[in-house]
């Protein structure tokens, strides 16, 4: 599986958009980009995923560059409860361990009042 | 939405005893499940992968005789920490491959294990 790199930390003002980048320059054509977040002492929570098109759900938007080598998770109106560690991973969409992914260090997003 | 129930959420045990952690998917079937451990201020570290009906595959450096994984069914996986020692104290998290989100992971809520 391709590896990802993310900035270690970011700050965002409450109510503003938080844009979290992820680099996955070695992504394969059949690998999806998945985003998760982890609030302290909890299991990671799924946010969104995509293959090549931009995606939006009730939590966030995902923008994937045309060459698929990077993506950006957008939290349109960050709240204090969005303070967490955000992980992006890439993985083949397959129901076996052939698509196991390793987690990097993620980005610690701090939303400030 | 898809839910993975993980129990217990926290446990304290004496050194030398064994602890079982259970993960159960409530609304989907998972052929593949993963177990992680996480130390404070660190990322998730994959311990092992299990497929239903077969033996687990352990990552390098993880003792298979110490961390027993049983993938009993398509909805249930258990991790047993045998003869626990203080250095086994950690946050343990399971995840399951979830077809509902295009085979992404759905995680359990985690188990805080403290060995005294």
C-alpha cells in the first residue's frame, strides 16, 4: 500500500474552514483515499473516502487532485469538537487483508475559539 | 451507520493474568479484521490481521503466543492478552473491513488496558 504524508499539526479558528492536506504521491490506480479522525482515547472515526472524484458528505468534503497524488480534507465550519488527530490512508477497496494500510502520524488539528 | 462494538472500554488486571477484548460488528459482516495498539501520543500500530476461519497473521515483532486472536465469525473477533505484564499496558483498537464504505475500516471504540 502507498504511504501518506501529512503535516504534524494545524490550527484553525472556530467557524472557519479547516483544510487538511495529504500527500500520497505513490498511490496506485485502484487505491482509494480514506480519511479518519481520532479524538483522544477513542477509536478512529471514519469521515469520508474517494477514488478520483471530489466527494462531500455531512461531515466534510474531499478534494482529490487530478493526478491523485494528493488530497485535501475540508471541514467547512470547524468547531471546537473537531479538534482531533486526522489520518489519511490509501487502500485497495478489497475485503481481504491484501489491502492493509499503515497509519502515519496524522495531523493534529486544534480548533481555537 | 456501521458500528463496531468493542468491550471492555477499559480494564485493569494484575500482572500474569489474561485479558480478553471483544469486537463485534453490529450491522455488517467482516471477512477481515485488524488489531492495533497505540501508545500515548503515537499513531496506531498494526499488530495482526485476521480472516474469518483462518489463523491470524502477525506483524513483525508481535508475539503470537502472547496476543491470541480468534476470528470466530464474520461479526466477532477477540484479542486475548495472555500473561499480561505492565509493558502490555496500552490502548488496543480493532477495525473491520466494511463493505458499506467501499471496504474502508470501521473501528471499535478502543480498550484501555492497564496491567498492575
